[in-house]
C-alpha cells in the first residue's frame, strides 16, 4: 500500500516471475528476455528496500524515490498479469479445439501482434525501473540481510460480548456518568452530556460501559440508540438513522420536512438515551438544527456525546457543569492494563520485562489505547524487542492535537511486512464501519496480498492475518454470533487515522465533500452519498473515477440515474481487480465487463433491478468471487459460468428453476457456495459431488427446493452446512449414500478444469482419487444449522461421520423432528448445542418452551437428550 510497504510487493512479483519464466509457455517476441531482465533488476533492488523504508518518514527524497519505484512496479505487475491471463485463455481454446473462436475470446485478434506489444510494454517498464534503481546509489543505503518476519503470536481470545471484562481503571468514571444519566433535576426535558478528551483515552469504551449497564437500560425502558457520527455531520442522515432505529422502518424516501415531523413525534412518546459517538462538527448552525429535533424528547431524556474537541463539548452541553472531562489513567492502572495484555498470567511475568514495561508505560501518558496496543505488540516478544520499543526515537515526537499517536506509528513500523499492505487497505472502509472478515480476506486475496510459502490456501492465510491484526489490537472483534465466532470487526478511530496515514495517496474514500484524490490512487470507495445528492456531485464523482485509469479497487454504491456511469467506468478502468457495486439500481451490465481481464472480485449484491448478466462475464478467467446476493430479478446465470474455473466463492439469488446442467458442478475450485432467496429453485444438480474442495454450503429461503440430487457425503472438505427456510426439502429421504456418483463422476471430469487456473497434473488427480477411495465425507464438518425445515423427521444418518469434528449444532423450527440421533453423545468436540421450537422433540429439565442452549455439553448431558434403546424382551 504505502511507499513504506513496497518490499513486500517487489518480493511477491519476483517470486511469481521465476515459475512463469520456467514454464516457457509460448514466450515469444522478446517476452522471455524482458521477463528475465525484469526479474534481475527487481532482485538487485530488493536488498536495499528495507533500509529505504526505514528512511521513508525521515527523508523527503527517499519518499519520492520509493513512490516512483512503486508506481513502476505496479505497472509491471499489471502487464505480467495481462500476459498470464492471455496464456490461460489461449490454453482453454486450444484444449477445446475452438481455435476459430480465438478472435471472440482473446484480448487481441492477432496473438503474434499481442505478444509483440506486450514485449514492448515490458521493455519500457523495465527500463523505467532500471533508471529509478540507479538513483539508489545517491542515498548510500546499507544493504541489510533479508529480514525474516516473525509471525505475530495470537493473544488469548477475548470475550468481546462484554466490554467491561477488558476495561481497567474506569470504574469511578462509569459511576459518575451513570449518576448524571439517572438524575432528573434538570429544567429541560433533554439533557446533553459530552465526554471530552484526547484520542486514545477511551471515551467510546466508557460510553459503551454506561450504555450497556442494566441500571441505565432499565431506567430508559430499553429505549436506547447508539450513533457513530464521525466527521460527516449530515443532519438529514443522522435524523433518518435515529428514526429508523426507533421503529425499524426505512425513511430514505421521505423529504426532510416529513422526516422531522416523524422524528419529533417519536422522541416525545417516552424518554430515551441517545449516544452520539465521535463528534467532530463545530458548526453551530448544523448542531442547533439537530438539537431542535432532539429537544422534543420526553422529560428525563439524555444525549451522551463523545468528542475530542473542548469547544465542541462546550457548544453541545446543556450546561458547562455537564461537560465530563476524561483524564488519563493513573500510572498504576495504566501499568495493570499494559501487563494484562503483554502476558497471559500474573505469575508468568519475567521481572526484567516488567521493569522495562514500567518505563514504557511511563511514556504512555495515561492513554489506555497506547498501553493496550503496546501490550499486545510486545506479547511473547523477547527482551531485545522490548528495549527497542523503550528506546525508540518515536517517543521524542510531539503529540499534536487530533494527530495519530506516535506510539501507534511505532506498532506499524515494527509490523511484519506481509501485514502492512493488508492493514493499510483497511482504510478503504469508513470509520466505525462494520467490516465482514470474510469480505476483507477475499479482497486481500483479489489484490494478491496473501502469499503462501507452504501451499496453504489464501483464505487460511487471510484468517491468520486477521487474527494477527486482532492480536495487535489494530482490529477489534464485533458482533458475537450464536456459534461464538465474531464474523465482523472494526477499527478504533485513531487506528483508522493511522491506516489512512500509511496508505498515503493510494487509498481514498470519496464523499459528497471529498477533495480530489491523487492521480496515484489505486483503491477508491464511495460511501455515504445521500440519495438526494445533486446531479452535479454525481457527475463530478463519475468523471473523477473515470480519469483514475489505474484503479485496482472500486467500491461504489450507484444511484438510479447513473446507468451510463457503469459503461464509462468499465471502458476506462481496465486494471480493476475488485469491483463492488452493491445496492445499485441499474438494469444490466454492458458486455464490456468481459474486458476486465484482471478482475478477481465482482459484487453486485442487492441490485433489485438487474435481470441478466452478459455472457462475456464468462471470459473473466481470473475471477475468484462472484456475489449476486439478493439480485431478486436476476433470471439466470450465464450458461458459460462453468468456464470460470478460478471461481472460489459464489453467492446466488436468481429466478431460475434449475441450475445450469453444465454449470456449478464443474467449478471444482469452489470453497463456498451460498444460494439465497431462489424461490423457484426445485433441485440442485447431481454433479455437485465434484465440489470436493467446498468448505461452506448455505441454502437459505428456497421454499420450492425438494431435492439435493447428490450426497452431502461426497463433499469431503465441507466445514459448514446451513439450511434455512427450505419448506419443501425432505432431507431425511434425500441424504442417502450415492457413492457411485462420487468417485466415478470425478474421474470423468474434463481435464480442462485441471489446466485452467488449477495447474493440476495427472499424478495429482490419481493421488487424490486414491485418498478418496473408501473415504467417508463430512469428517471436517464443524458447524451445522437447520432452521425451518418442516419435513425434517430425523437427522440424516450420513451426519454421523461428523461426530468427531462437530463444534456447533443448531436446530430450530423443525416441527416434525421427533428425536436427536443416537450418535450425538459421540460429539465430544461440541462447543454449543442449540434447540428451539421443535415441539415434539423431548426437552431436558429446565428448558423454556422447548428452547435450550448448552455450552460445551458433557457426554452425560448429550446422552440425556437421545432416546434410550429399548430392552429386548
């Protein structure tokens, strides 16, 4: 991302060049020679890059040099990717004996001309890089030995659901604020109480403690609203979000006058607690417009505000006596917090490290965020690294108001290089945005950030990277789901400031009032445009994006009248690797989508108007994720979907009754398949037993689905199975072993699938077949969810194979389910069992209306839930 992370990018490209050159597949017209020279020049630069990165913030000339180098390296990467893609396309055509269709399928009609032009591009870029490389001698960099990045040790898991368990030293502040919230002596109906203090003091955490307190919830009769405001103080949007949270309706279509009437009426019915978190607005006019709406609340209502600005706090407070000035933690409590994150147990704290830690904490200024972040960073590090932090020059930097804490920059500087670009990429999401971990990992994968040295799949590496950022407190878990897996995360606003700082000019979030981003921008997101934005604003943003021709990521919510924008974007942004157009309202994609040869990630979710996808989408031979969730009017998938052999993740909503006969079952690279709201779908295809790499299968809201037509037992890699609201599905009768469909069917798969994107050899296929012979499926299944399956009488016997691996089992609203299986006591790895609304299923003592949840059940508890065998007479 930032210039300071270029070493990882160069390393990735050089590692990829070697096998490409060794393949010698149709290398012609000087391409091989140019690739060799490019590899050599990049190898020559690599040894000095780490030294250059250390000078990045100290030397302006070095910063400019790294910026130029990174631009050229990105250009080289694009050309190499274009060449690899063209090779894959031509292999497919040659194999399928469709040479006559080369002109329709490949990037250029003349392959010789294409390779000649490609060789010329490589030559030009290689010469530019060589010229830039010469300048490194001007800086006298010390050649460093190759840095070995240590994997970040993972911190013990935090509960996340109860923030109070992680807070130290704020007990008195919490009680003082609760006292203010519960008091009722004010003259005005609504009292506004700001919490003010510099970034990193824990204002939001303190507000969460108060907000979640049972006394507060009871006092306000659970009428509580939490709003993150951040730096976009849009009165209309804030009012709309408050109104929608109060009665769970959508008011986006209303004009502001009518919205104000509704909000005032809502506020007046009973007292409320509203939290406005992270307020930056110092515009009195805007504040008084919002305040006028809030002051209509019932007597005893409170508004709790968090802000860094003392002038803002004074402006918003009902009275100066209600401004709560939050101070830093006392030294001893700050030390307790630091040590609790640096070590697992009190008795495992080496005194030499504790002594160094005391010096470090004395420099933290009582800031909980600094203490926690450094504690996480130094977890399981040796004494040398503790001393490196203690003696760092970063402590000498003055802390400017509203600036990134120098100590946070220290954690970035010492971060493993492979994490730096992943962390900086997170700046693409707005502050306080709930980030879906799976989405983030797939976006990293699409950008090539997840490189494996041991053959691990990129998704696994991505999960490790997320956990490492969580361990460093650079990401925070959010939203604990019933299966006890936090699927979302978010960033503290100061951490987000750090991510934006290190991303530099490469990442930009565009709003209605954004500054024009740099021409070097590579990743853009468009968030928060109000529906009533002027056509001038929309046109200027569209023009800006079309001129950013080197964009690799575009995350954009389009508006109804911007259909032409889609055509213009696809015509200009040829290097896109991620294209997200969620919640858009255009009616179709142009066929030019097939020209985005670099595209890895395409998300058209929640477009309620799109009816068809162009067949050219099947030309996207690099596509890894296709997300069509909630595209309710989509009639069908293109018949050539099977050509996208690189596809790893697919989410579908469509109106078709049958999936293509020659379609999904040929996508043997699929790791996840989610089928949502396909209300006409009656059956899945028999060939789905070929999806032996599939790890996650979701079938949700498919009421016409009656048959799976394949055995789940054939999905030998399946880890998660979720089936919800499929009222016509008779699982008990369907899931019988169909071994003849399994191994024999896999042997008949066209070897095309092993050439395109998979690089499988015949020996690999035979080895896998040997492993699969006699292999029982579902032995990796960890999570099983059945919801609203009225025809489910008993759990399929095939699920017995998952007894040793199953960790989460949830069954609800299955009215005909009469018993749990006799193999349930064998589920010794089970962490949670949930049963709800299964009326004829026997319930254990203590359950309420047939609803119960057991955490880490013992074997005896599980035995009590299954029918006892009848004694033979």
